[in-house]
C-alpha cells in the first residue's frame, strides 16, 4: 500500500488519476476516515468499526458496499484497526478489477508517523510544488489561506512536517517528487514512482486524461480544471504573476523550506518590513489573497 500526501494545491489529484490509469492500481477518492475514526485502539470490534466506516461521508464517495469490506474480514468479531482499513482498500481495488491499492489524502502529510504504524509496510509519496505557485493556486478556490503570509506558513509547515517524518522512515518507505518535474518530464518520474511502489511502469499512464477521467469527482474537477488534460509544463509562474512585494513576504515566511528543496529565491535576505508583514499577515485579516489574485487575472 502507498499514500500520496502533500500540501494542498500541489498535484496530488493529478498523481491519483495518473496512477489510476495503471491496469493494476486503484486509488480511491480522499479517505480522511483512516485518521478520523482511529481512537488509539489497535484491536477493534469489527462490526462497530464497519458501521462507523459506512456512515462516514468520505467512504460514501467510494461507491462501495460495506458488505464487500466485511467479506474480506471473514467471520472475525475483532481485528486490528489497520486490517479493517486495509480490507476497505482491498475491496475498493477488487471492485475495479485491480490488485494494488493506495490512498490520496493530502492532509495525511501531517500524520505519517501514525499511518506508518497502522500500515507497517506502507510507503509514502510526497508531491512537492513550489510554494509560491501554491499560493497563486489558492486564489482560484474558495478554501484555504487568504493572505500570502498564511499561504506561505501553511505550505512550509506541511511540507517540512512531511519531509521530517518521511525521511525518518528511510528511502525504502518515503519518496519526494517535485510537481514541476512530473509535469515537465513525466515518464522518468512515473517510472521512478512505479519502481518505488513495486509496480511495473505502463506507458498508458501517460494517457491518463483518456483512461481515468471518470475517476475525478465533481468537486475535484471544479477546483482542478486542467487535471484531466494531457501533462503540460507548469501552468503558473510566480516569477511573472506574483507582485514583487508578495514574493518577498512569501520568502520571508517560507524561504528556508524553499531553499531546502532547491527552489531559487529572489530574496535570500528579505527586508525587515517583509518579515514584519509575514508575521502580521498570518492573522486572518479581511483582505484576501483570492480577491487580489482575481483582480490580477482580470
């Protein structure tokens, strides 16, 4: 099993549908319930846990009968929590004629240690995208941070948290993939990912925009309108679309993480005013990033 994680707006939806184009791999819509239903008990009553799973709104998006999950647990009255969750993924994959399964839930980037314990053989793929382009992307959606400083802080915290927890697991269980590399030259990146999860590379994965278009839920398609198109180079450019002032503020907040990942910085030493704005801008001020970005696009 593998988990696709990352800061929101970083390409995790793209990775999900690319992998779903593989003849052996099934990645369902975001789960969230793996963490939300876990109460710290490693051995759980099967029926009670399945009832809670069936009622979870995220499980309902899987379009999967809870009976199919129950069948894979036999007549056991108790089982390990990880086993029950694994039965759900297995049932989902089998319902689609697949033999391998994974998960794509970006926010699990903050729960890698727990997931690594619940699924001792699971592997983790973190999709990383230049945080300045992530900040621009938040301007297209009604959720997420509404100032550059808050976008920078959220991106830096999640990416750094994922890197620390993932790298602690070692290269056998954790892989970082740069979104920019994935969209610019997808084939070698996908070959590396397939090798990491132990699946053969299939050229058909590059045709995901034809083969797994139906895997994108309505909400995901609405907020990721290009995700079902053929792989293209980066569609945003912070260097061209982001005002210099906002770039400096972003780098004042998240510059260390940008440098750690090898992204170039325009302001290696942000001025005091930018650092001050970065601190104040993390507060929920009314002036929104989305509104300013909307004006800029017009």
